[in-house]
């Protein structure tokens, strides 16, 4: 086991090393420039389409509303990465890591846009009459049979990674948060989650989307509201915090208090890696949800999909990161969720840590739901619709196992496979970029002509 752990650790350091981070940022930057910064410039258009997409228009193909497609994708992305991941990035890379998370998100919006455009453009209808899509389908249908092995590789990585990053790691985070804050036994948390996940999962994508459509906005507003209170109580520190974040992004941070100090490279590495882990731009997971959206226009869904990166990183992660910096908790020596709890508790004594525990639990629970759909579609791609029910049973059983186990090896394996999912997806996005650029140009030309008439 030790030899296997050492081997996977070595692979992890390669797949999350400089080449991968350059590739994720590079493809995002290439797509941003190719789209002439459209995702940033058309952010308002995206929000208008999102509001209009709460209900599907008659005659549009798909299973879930465009709004619920984004909520399903956000249910998987807003999770431990927003609370524990941001804190870990700051603990290891200093406040400057937050700046590099922002950069990752700005180019990641173009990546997420391109993923959704390709997902809707190249989706298929399965044996049950449902629309399915994602990297494995846009590789197969967009790049041709000679690239099909790349789609299969993505599906293998996605189906296995989900059990770690999207299931056991999340249930373990919930059990840990509820145990430390409320004294609830991990096995109790695990069994309750198993029942709740089972009730949602057996209803398929429509029930997952319905639950996500209600739970994600409520929980995000609750957490953001609490974060704004923390920032308001430290309002005088906010300008200095921004100054420290930008300065630390380009110069080393000296050791102070419980903070061990960090080089610029650490700020870049952990900021980019945790940013990608949080918003999943480039990993190829979100387009699996967007492929089920009720829409006939790939560009419209792409404009909605890119909001996922904006909301996840530029709103939720920023709230967490700023709360940690303005409260001074980043020098406490704490890391992970405990660091975020310390930041909230400093401004809201007696309730701050409970707010973080509840937010972490709900975010992690919705991540289990969102990732169940992603992994299910990867398994379905490999084995057909007959594999859906056995997969769901296995997924439900894995929840309490994760809640009560030591997961250092599972976390390492899942983190490694997560990065390996990105490789086939980024290659496909780069090769299919002319299609994305063409569809985008045609869509906005049509919109311009309609406005003139």
C-alpha cells in the first residue's frame, strides 16, 4: 500500500505540476482571446438569460431548465473547495493565492463557456430518451472516431474520481464538521446522508435538478450574507487586505504568527490549483449537466454556464478569502475549514463556527448530488443505460463509508484522477475551438440583426 501511495503521489505532483497549470490557464487564455473577451463583456447577458431560463420554452429539447442546469453544475462546484480549499490555498500560498484564484476564474469563464457550447452542440439521446453529453461525447462526435479513445479515458477517470472527490471526501467533510461543531457521531451523519442522497438519486436528473435549484441559491445567499457581515465588521481592514493580496501575489510573504511564509511560486501554484478544484473550469464535469438543459442553442447555454465560474470563485471564494484576510485569521496557524471557522467566529463569536459548519455540510451534500450525475453519465458512456441502477446503489452505499473512514489515500487518488480528467477535455476544447468561435460569431451576428429590425 505504501508503494502504491508513493506512486500515486509521484503522479499527482506531475499532473498538478507546472505543465498542467500552464495548460489550464493557457487554454482558458486562448479561448478568452479567441472570443475577444466576450465571457467577461457579456456577463450581464448571461444573467438575463439565466433569469429567463427558469422555465423552458416550448419546443426546446432537453430534460431540465437552463436555470436548473446551472444550479446542478453549481451544486457540484460549490462545496468544500469554497470553504476548506480557499483556506488551504491561503495557508500554503499566503494571501496572494486569492489573486491567482481570481485570474484562474477570469480565464475559466471562457473555458466553461466553450465546454457548455460543445456539450449542447454534440449531445446525443440515450436509450431512455434522455439527452446526454459532455467531454466524452464532444470528443467522439466532434473530433471523430480516431479520438474516441480520449473520450473513453475521460469517462474512466470521471467515473472513478467521482467516488472520491464527489462522494466519500464530501461525506467525510460533513461528518467531520457536524462532529466538531455539534458532537454528532460520524456514523449517524453518514447514515442520514445516505438516506437523503438515496431519496434524491432514485428520481434521476430531474429530481437532482429540482433539489439543486432550490437548495443551492438559498445556501449561497445564507453563506454570502454571513460573509458580508464579517466583512462589514472589519470594513476598515478591506483596503489593506486588497493591497496585501495583490502585493503577496508578486512578492514572497514572510513568516508571521502561525503562518510559515510563502514564495511567489506557492501563491501561484496553490491559487491556480485550488481555484480549478473549486470552480472545475477545464475539468469537463459541468458540461455533463449543461448537456441536459432544455435549449436548442448551444451559445445561450454557454452564456449561462460561464456564470458558474463567476459565482463560485469571484463571489463565494472571494467572500471566504477576504474574511480570512481581513480578520487576521490567516496568521493563526489554522488550515482548511478550521481556518474559515476561525475567521467567521472572530467577527461573529458563538455563531460564526456554526454558520461555517452548516454551510460546509449543505454545500458538500449538494456536491454529492451533482457529482452523482457526472459519474453516472461517465459510467453510462462506458457500459450503457443498464449500468445506471447498479451505479446509483453503489454511490449511495459509498456515502456512509466515506463519512466513517480515513481518506488520505482516497483524497490523493481522487485529486490525481481529477487532474487527469482535465487532460482529454482541454485537448478537445483546443481542437474544437474553431467551432466554438464560429457558433459564437453567428449567434451575436443574428442578435445584432434582430436588434436592427
